[in-house]
C-alpha cells in the first residue's frame, strides 16, 4: 500500500512538474499539486508513525507487530481517526501541519524511561529530517535569487512548511505532542489518556488556526524561510493549491 501511495504521489508530482492540466487539458484549476501535497503529507504522516512504532518494537514492544504502522500502511492504522483522519483534516481545514497523538506504547514491555522517551522523540526527528531534505531539494532546484512557477517545486516547499510547523508544534508541552510525551516518559508521570491526547491535539490546532495566532505564526515562518534563502511567497502559493473550503 505504501508503494501505491508513493506511486500516486509521484504521478501527481510529474503532472505538477509538467503542468499537464494546463498545457494538455487547458484546465484553469490545478488539481495535481493538491494531490501532490495531500499524498506527500500522507507519506510524511506514515513515516512519522513508522519510526515511532519501529523504535518501540526494537525496544521490546511487540504489541504493534503486523500493524499498519510497521507495514507502512496508513489505511491500516489501528487508530486511523487520530493518526490519519485528524492530521489530514488539519491540513484541509487550516493548512496546518500537525501529527496526531502518539502510537500506544506498551510500557511494561519497555521499562526503560530513556527508551520510552526516545520513542516519543522519534516522530519529531522524522519531521525535522523531512523538512531539511525538502528544503535542500528546493534550494538545489531554485538557487537563491531565482524564481520559479513550477507547481511541483511550490508543492515541495509547502510540504517542507508542513513538516516545519509540525516539528515546532510538537515542541510545545501540550498533551498529545511529542515533547509532552517525552517529558511524561522521562519523569514517569502525567501521562495523558488517549482521549486527553486527542483533545490536546485538537485544541492546539484550534489555537493555531485562530486568525491572530495564525497570522503571527505565518509571519514568523515567512521570515524564517526567507532567512534560509527560500522564497516565502511559494508558501502562500502552496496554500492556494488547497481546496476552496480552506
């Protein structure tokens, strides 16, 4: 299933790169870049949960054996609502990159606090690495001082933005985020219930989606991308590829 997801995303990338909708079909709307962003973000979500599940498995938690997390199949996640539907809804409703709460960890199988904390940090590191890879790719394709109207490149930078904001939000000590889980495992207390983790994630999205907060976050991210030599105007363009209900 993961290979199929990659294939569909790659096809959307090729259609975006060639602008086939515009050059061949003459369509005014660009659907391929939206599919590239949607598929690319689903790939990022899958890798985020995969690394967490893999670390948990390596450290002794066998409860995830055969699950969609370890098989890289997001459509077979045990908690699809929290780990797939919610993050995609955050993207489509508010153009916010935010992973769902952590995969359930069998703490009795992983007694070491340090190892449990490392499991919690695994997903955050995935977002950081993906953001760096995507930013580096865009920087190579479009050197500083140059501009492009390539749909695929714009979509890639928007995926970079989603991973950046996901990493930053996961550094907030809110139930459901990676930092909160890491601290809870390190001190072995204040671990949230599943409902509390989901509620905390939704609440965090609601705060970031609030116009004054969203404007401040976007202004800061635009400055960050500009200082990194990446054209922040592409972020606004990337948001334009999302459906009209955003």
